[in-house]
């Protein structure tokens, strides 16, 4: 936890950007009856019944100090999907010396995923471009990308969306809107706060 909080204290450095990454599933849901649009004095009406059209996955990477984020919608969240998303993050920061990537301990978030996706020289070159910083187990709330995912859900995805192409279109519009506003996460939780508010997590040392 303190390692992650120390990363968040770093000043902005374009040669060593801090990027937070997270992912989340999205259920694809279709209407079974045509909704009745809203009219003067009357709200929109839709039936409680719906049809399940499968799932898709949302990858999100954000750079807290610049207010930029990148979202990719995939059909699955396999090791290869994560590796290809990592490649896109690297392209976005091609002028950086090293990219610090904050993420959780999911079993796909490992260097081995790169070797299962790319030839060894490319996998090693991509691995060397990153410094992986993992949030602790049961501590995914320390990842600022999770906050961005919550904003994405509240502003864009909290409705019935029946196919992956529609999700991609709407998420791209949201991404451009947030990036144009340079919307940032105001992170205020520090190591000193952690040692006070989460004192139960620290061992007790007796004299």
C-alpha cells in the first residue's frame, strides 16, 4: 500500500509517466419491448424484462497527472487481450524512458502474458518499458483507474446496451469528452493518513 502511495507522490515527469490500469466486465442487454420515449410531463418508460446478449470487457488506462485516459472494449479479458492493451499504452507513451503502471494482482497481469502473445524479443522489449506496481490483495481501491471506471459507469454505461459495437461507440465519445476537459482524479489519501486510519493493518511493536 505504501509503495503505491509513494508512486502517487511523484511529480509529473513526461519521461517517466504514472499510468493506472483497470478492467471491468459489462453485460450486454437488449430490450424485449420497444421503450416509450419521454414526453411533456411524462418520463421515459421501458419494460423490466430484458434479453441477455453476452458480455464484453472494458480495459481502462488513465494518467492521473495529465487528465488523460484510454479505454478499449474487448470480447474477452485473456492474457493476450491484456498484452495487446499494454502494447497500446506503450505506443501512447513512446517518448517515455519508463512507464510506471499501477494495477491489481489479476493472474493475467504478468510478464508471462507478453511472452504468450509476442515473440520473445518483442515481449522482452515491451516488458522493459514498464515498471509494474501492484495494489495489495483486497486493496484495489488504491488504483485510481477504478475511480475512472466508476465515472465511466455512471456517466455512460449505466443503461441497457445490446451490442459491443454500440458500447465502443459510446465509450469513445465519453473518452474524448473527458480528455478534452482534462478531468483529473484529486487523490488526497497519503501514507500518513494510512498509518492513522488503517493502523489495524500495521503490526504492534512493544518495547
